C-alpha cells in the first residue's frame, strides 16, 4: 500500500527536525512485515511519538487519535490526510473507531494503537487497554509490540536520546483469546504489555551506557 501524498512529504521533512531535538537509538525494525495487516502496540510518552514511530518504518501507519484533535476542521483535515482516524476515549469502546481500524486491516494495512490509551505523565507504563487485542483477534492480525524509552524511564526532555524498539511479532493464536471472554482479552493485553516492559528495561540500560 502506497503512502498518502501528505504522509510521504511529512515523513521526509518532519522526522529529521524532531531527531535534532531527540536523537534516536533504533532496534528491531526488520520485525515489521513488509506487507499484510499489522497492529502496532506501543507505550505513549509524548505527542511526538507517532512521528518517531513512523520515521523508523517504511510502511504507512494509520493511528487511532483522540477525537478532540479533529474538532478543528483544518487540523482534523491534515491528520486525516496523514491516515489518522478519531477515537472517543472513555466511552467503553468506540464502535466507529473500531470499524475504521477493522476496515484498514482488511485492506492489509498497518494500524497504530497506544495500548495505554493515553500519555504517561511520568514515563512509567500504565494499565493496558483491551481494544488492541480485541482488534487483533477479530481481524486475525499479528501484533508488533513497540516501546519508546527515555533515560531513566522518564518522559524525554529536549536533546535527550530516545530508544525505539520493536519486539517479536505476537501472532493472533498466541494471544489465547476466547471470543467474548473479557478476562482473556485482559490477559492478552497484559501479555503485550509485558513484551513492551521487557524492551523498556533493556533500553534503559542501553541509554544509561550511552550517557
């Protein structure tokens, strides 16, 4: 699937600027399949996270983004052109957002979801939400766990190095999900978060050595 025109332009121009502010240490990008449906699950530290993630992958990533960003018509139009689609948080599951994500995956595209549902104000991992694993299970999509890590596991400051890592793909059958069983969805989301936590611990050590 080709990039949308604005995504292609943004991918060339924006990441180098952001990398000046936060140089990146990148690991495991070869684990992204070159084609086919994929759900990216990542932790969330700053508003720059989608740019960081997109800058390390060749494929276009379509993000679930909070609905408030779409209230301004100009801003909403821009981020829609970049492949984002709105999700209303705190409503027990946004039916329209899930439908949009399913459609993208059925087209063999990549959907990016911040599994915690919001940014961490401290850098510590938050409790994972179940939406990503429900989506992966229902569409039979593999999950690519990713982790963004700053020094000491905190929110990155200006000019600090940031590590971005991809873990091994989690295949749908590895999730152990039973249809309609909320406890199995919660267990599966904890599995994904445990993979993210492993990368975070490793990358904190890498960043400590770099400094």
